[in-house]
């Protein structure tokens, strides 16, 4: 049996409803001859007669009635598919999978998720946290649709496979004990801190930032402690083991016995939103990208407000 033509199935339904080829042709604005030819082609496709012609019109054969039931089922399936696709397009269902890294997973990302869910509560949201290499791998495997990434001026992400949307700049700040001599200052220069001991994140980009800013100032930092995360970093800073650098977005839970001081000429990392350039964003992904931009604009203004003039 040849492939069925859905348009001819619809024409068969109209013939059955009208009871004659002429009436069906008038309703469909076809000629009677055209309708007759299309029915004949449909009968050829299925290999059986579908209508019986009588002086006063036509009636369906048993095969015609059976085929028409399938046509009705096909129409219902198509309508259900359209309705379901409409739900996805209208964000009344579906799933959004996103990636983040730890420092923004505790600051920027929660605000994005809350704002998105407030607008589209029917869409399920999944967030995966990983380091940059892991996020890029999940993006390529299409485990996630969007992800947050970061880079520094000396290590820009350049990848033709990605569409990168810059969201905001996240400055580097100093962490010192609350009773440290510079704790109450509006800002500090790295040159004045060459005699300090430092706490760094073990095998983390902030360690590279520290080495770069110190070397640019003409000295090597003395590392007193290698921490596993920023909470441990703050604990060691509070204990007086040393001082530290941290991105401002990593300080959503700043200890009361630790002060964050602006660093003059501090390097800022870019916070980026990325997706595969070859992948068209889903409606949920497009809406999420808009929420990311709005949320990042608010966060950037908050960061600027926290930054104080250099002295």
C-alpha cells in the first residue's frame, strides 16, 4: 500500500458528510471532477473501493468507514500534538536544565531560579553545579541547555561552538579580619600588602589571580594556608592565619568577623551565559536567558554600590 495522503483523507470525510461528490466539491471550492479524481487516487493508494456511487449521491463502503475512523484518530493525534507543542511554547509545561559553578550557585543562580519559577511555575527546573570543564562537557552532551561560565582578561573563553552572553563583571576583593588595620578603609592597594601572609583556594583560579596581582606589584605572595572553599577561607582569615582574595559574588554569606575591602585596580572576572551556537534555545531557554540578564543587571548595580572609591 502506498503512503496515505492526509489531504485525501480529509476530502473523504467531507464526501461522507456531504453525501455527494458535487456537494463536497462546492464546500471545498473544488470541481466535482477534481474531487472524484482525488477519491480515485485514494482508493488506488489503499487498494480497495471507498465509496459507492448512487443516482442521488455516494455512500462509504465498509472499507471507507474503517478508513475514516483512522482519519479521525489521526486528526485527534495531530490536534493533541499541536496542543502539547502549544503548552511547551507557552511555557505551560516542559523542563529547563541549566549549569552553574559554585560561587554563583550560591549568589546569582538562586535569584534566577526564583524569578523564573515565579513567572513559569509549570516548567520543571534542574540545575547542575560543576567546574568549567564539566559544564562545557555537559553543554556539548546536551545534558544542559544553558550554563553560567566565567573568564578573566588574560584567559578569555574563545569557542566558535558557543554563543556567549556577557552578564556582568565580578570584581576581586580583599578579605581581612574585622580588626585588621585596613578593615575600615574604603580600599587598599596590593603594594601595601607585600608583607602579609595569604590564604588561597587550593588549585583554584583565585590563586592565579593572587600571583598575577602580586607579581605586577613586584613581589611574590607568601602562602600560609590552602583552603578548599570560601567558607574555609573566611574561617582562616577570621582566625588571623592570613588575608585572602575572593570574587565579590563568592561572599553571599560573609562572616561578621571578616571584612571585605575593595582592592584598587582589582581584576574582575566576566560572568557569562553560554549555550551551543548550533542549538536553538527552547522557549523556556529564551525566557531564562532574559531572566539571567535582568537578574545580572540588578546584581551588577549591587556590586557597584558595594564598591567604594579608591584612596
